[in-house]
C-alpha cells in the first residue's frame, strides 16, 4: 500500500479526523488511480463540511473518473452553489467548465 495513504488512514477516527484529512486522503487515492475510494473520502469531507468548495470539486472529479456522470454533475452543481456563496469565484468557474463538459458528453 502507498505509505502516504497508510499514514493518513491511521489518523482516521482520531482527534485530527475531519474534512481536511478526508480531502487529503481522497487526493492520494485519486493519484493512486482509485477514484471510487477517492470519491468516498471526498463525500465524507463534504459531509463534515458542506461549505468546502475544493472538496465538492474533487468529489465531482472522482465520480466522473469512476464513470458516475450523473452524480458527478450533481456534485459540481452543489459545489458551484457553495463556491459562489463563499466568493470562491475560481472554483465556481472551474466546476462550471467541468459540469458543461459532462453535460456535453452525456448529450444533455
């Protein structure tokens, strides 16, 4: 197993567990080529902090890589709302582009 993933997993359910830890672990799973596990981590991150726009963007990416375009689109749409409400214009802009690409790919 990836040593970075291993060390992050040891922190789960401990005092340092939270949205950032789950987000970091998700990123490591994405890098390792496991979008399904990454998506689970990103979902747990937004469950802990629903205003975490970067986690919404990463969740959309992981779901899209796992082939779940409908859920990816839903994550991007929720993430766009969160990012715009927080004034995170760049993240909102990026997610709009990704959402548009997904819609185009699915013919919607």
